[in-house]
C-alpha cells in the first residue's frame, strides 16, 4: 500500500499556508502575483518596454497600489528570481 504525503508549505510573503508547494505562496499572494504580472504586460506595452525591476519600483510608489500587491512587489524586489 502506497501512502501519499502532502507537505504543507508556508507562504514566502506572509507565512500563511501556501496554496501550492512549488510557488510557496498563499492564495491571496498567488492572486496578487498574477495581477502584478498582468499589470506588467499592460505597462510594458504602454511604456514601450519597461524592465521588471523598473516596473516594480514604479508600482511600489503608486499610492493606489493595494496592500497585497505592495507585499508581493516588495517580495519580488527582494527575490527577483521569483518573477519568472
């Protein structure tokens, strides 16, 4: 008999239970990451090409950026390899 074990991971941003072990993000920060990536596509088109680092710096300064998006932006600034 084969037993399956699931490993519970914590969100790399807030420490809550992660949705998927390979991302190490809770559902809230998974959605925030998707939203930030979608916004990057829009900004890259509007600004004629913008680097992810420049985009993250600009979004971090926008007053209307929500709390979860701001947290994922700060996380990505500290861990740029997670942008991929």
